[in-house]
């Protein structure tokens, strides 16, 4: 489960990058979006890690 946590930011950053390129924007113009996506991913992953810890689930 833990090893799948890396997929969330990769997929969301990839989708945001694709959106920027499809609309003719640069990465620097979309930097605020990357920061927001990073913050949301950190909260979601933090929640999942907390729930794994709280329920004493298997970490593999």
C-alpha cells in the first residue's frame, strides 16, 4: 500500500502538466497549481498514513 502512495502525485502532476500544455501555458504559469496539487497530495497521503498507523494495519 505504501509503495502506491507515490502514484498519487505522479498522476496528478502529470494531468496538470498535460492540461497546461494542451492550453498553451508554460510550466511557470502553472506553478501555483503545482503548489496546490502538492499540498492536497500531502494532506491525502498524510491522512492515509495516519489511518494505517491508527488501525495498526500491515505496512507492506
